[in-house]
C-alpha cells in the first residue's frame, strides 16, 4: 500500500509526545508505517497493529518482519469492532476513514480504507472503541480533514467515556493557502488546549519547509 504524507506527518507528530507509552495500538495499520514509526521512536513500547484488509495485513506483517523491531510489533488481521483486547493502551494512533459523502472509488479496498460507508469503521465506532481502550492518562492521536474536525470533536465529547482535544495542529500545504488537515491528540482530561500550525512546503512551493523537515527528519533519510 502507498505511504502517504498524512501517515508520515501523523506518525512524526505523535512521536513527539512527552511521555513514552508502554503499549500502543495502531488502528488500520495499512502497510504498517505508523506502527514502525512508533517502534523506532519508543524503544520499549509494545505495539499492536490492526488491519481489516487481508492483503494489507500480510504486507504490514512482512514489513515488520524485515524491520529491526519485529519482536515488539504484533500485526493482526482483524476488525477493530470485533476484536477483544486484554489490556489498555497508553497511545492509540489512527489515520481513519474520512470521506463520508464524496464519490467512492471503484477499488473496494481503497473505499473501505478511506470512506466511512457501509461496512467500514465509522467515526462514532472508532471513538467509542478507543475511549474504552485508553489507559487513564492515555492519548488518542489522529489526522482529519479540517471540515470534519469540529464534528469529530463533538462526537468524542459525547462518547460513553468522553475524550477531549488536548493538542491540535492545523496543517497547511503552503503559506496563505487554506488549511487541509488537523492533527489532534485527545485524552480523558480537559486541559488547556495547545494549538499550533505547520506548513508543509516553503514559499517556492517545491521544497519542504524547514518546519516540516524538523518534524519528520528522524523518519526520512533525505531530511
């Protein structure tokens, strides 16, 4: 599966969390990129990586086996909604489905990965599931389109075990262009919200900005 900017940016951003998590859950791991990034950053963390698509889960497992962190990552071909978990998580990370009303792709696998339609994971299901899995001080990190962030936060605040945004970064491709994504970290506690921004490209629109490079440098050879 393709490694996209959303996943790399989310992984690098989430890896900047101050407290090192002992257990991490990656929901919808795809090729395993987020699980691998978490294993690289957090040297003692144990990571469960869930993927509903069989082919993607097989690819993720192969990628993990060829990495230096195979002993700490468990890839599971499973539906998050039907999985029985035996312990809480200090960090849950997810690049969730987010196209709820746009045209679907003729590729069924791509549609399930990117759309909250039919049998794919809805935001309500995701939030309710995560809210019951987080440890007391656990964090939920994800990336969303700007237009969906407010609705997602409202849903999280009305979950059985409510979650509240604690850290929010607004993502722009270029300065003076509309924002495209929201990076969000949610937790059980209501704390003063930390907000900032990141611009991916520099003023010439061709090269990555120094700010973006500083965020992802630990995960790219070119950075």
